[in-house]
């Protein structure tokens, strides 16, 4: 799918709506007469929710049996509430599937928070992603270009939860740059953090491309209230990779920005942790996942449907209109095995991250 820059504004919460689509004869009729609920682990109006609702409008036509598809939001605990609900309480009959953000690194870093082992779930598909960092232009002494971040006074970074990958990357990049900042976390989702940024409670934050392209760029950036600083590239364990979701935006990757302001590449243990986080979180930022012991027919049907979305022009056009790019899903038969292998971090990395979380700077 091609990435196209759009000026469409996506604002506010989206009302839950049922979408009934025509069946595809080639698929098994597993979902005949059933309703499929897509569970989003963040609040309505955020980037994960926006993406999930676009997917909900199109996936039904690729599922035999013409199921009704609805979206349900369950935010809290930096996305963990919805994740635990899926594993522990949700029906195991294929009628509820998670559309999750940030769960891969969250689990790999600390399995104790997950009441049901994440590796026992059935993983349908995943999609790479990134985060775009931005700040208010009224931060003292006045922010006119991205490099002015280096002289920012009274910078206050927002977050969703201390162990959330978004929070860690916000803190790690600022610490690597040597920028002084305060840290306020615990927002239920990006929509809440975004509102706090607009009111000045925080003045530094990051969002994934759907909400950056759909909300931040055409409104806050266009009005001169916010300026982007950098974004996280994809990383395959050896080299940084172009992030297709960022094509058409004149924003440097974090390594490029660091080299611009420091004249060298980052180094040290914190830099190695940064690469670990983006390697896992970036590769699997969005995940479509079923509860443990779901019917194999449901896994097969959903995986085939998501694969077909990659070639669905209607889905692509809807996504481009809504958030500026067409998602590209990995939905091969070995997805579950790939994810389960990836959900393991060395103990030394986990120990470092746990200490880093414990020593987070105090907010207001």
C-alpha cells in the first residue's frame, strides 16, 4: 500500500457502530450468524481506536458468514486492562479479538503484570509502527525549530504509564540528549494526553502516525502551536529501516536528530536499550490477537481476512483518507510462533529497565 499525506482531521471519540458486510464465498462460514467484537485496549478517539474502526468497517466482507463487527474500548493501566480482560475473561469462542498497541514490549519487559501468559494467546497479525515526538512552541525561551528542544526550559513530558513503551521512549530519547524535563504519566490514552498538551499541563508528547497525521499535523502544527522534533525509525537488530508511515513528512529520525545536535551517534547502555525497545515495539506496535485456546477455525478465518485487507483498495483508501497511510499487516501462518519467540528479553535488559522506571523524574 502506498503512503499519501492527507489533511483530513480526525477528532474526538468515535461512536461504536455495527458494520455488516457481505460474505466471501471462499472463506469458511465460521462466523455465520455471529457478532465479532474488536477489543481496543485504549480509549475512543486515540490512534489505536481510529485504526481499529477503519479495520472494522472492512474486515467483515472478508469473513465468510457476514458477521456483524463492532468495536469495544477498554482502557486503563497503560493498555494492560484490556489485555488482561482478553486473556482472562473474554469469550474463547472466536467472537472477541484484541486490537492492541504496546502489548509486546509491555509483556516482554514484565510478565508479572499479565494474569494470563501472553505467549499462550493466538496471534492473528501484527503491523510495524513508530512514534512522532512533538512539543509546544511556547516552551521557554521559544521554540522555532526542532533543535530548539536542546535549550528548552521547564519541559514537561506526558505519558500513559511508567512501564509503557511510549513513556520509556520519551524518557530515553530525552535522557540520551541530556535535556532536563519533568514527567507526568497516567493518562488513560493519547486523547487525554493530547488535551493536556493543548491546555499546557504537559508540553512534550509523542503519538503514532495515524493521530499525528490526522490530528496533530493539520491542526496543532498548522496553527504553529506545536512543532515535531523527531521520530523512531524501525530497527531489525542490525540496522535502522525507513518507516513507510512517515513518508512525505519532513521529520528526522531520532538517530539523525541526535547526530545533528551532538555531532556523533548515541552510545552506551541507554542507547542499547532504546534499540531493543524499538526493535520489539516498532515491529509489533499493533497486534490482532485472540484469547488462549480459541477455535483454530477462528484463527484461520481472521488471518485470511486480514491478509486480504492488504490488497483491499477500499480499506486502503479509507485508511489514507482517515489517517494518511495504508496499513500493511503481517498475517502469515507462522505469526503466532514469530510473536512468541519475540516476547523474550534478556534479564539484564529487564533489570536495567525496571531500575530506570523506578528512578523516573517527578512530575508537577
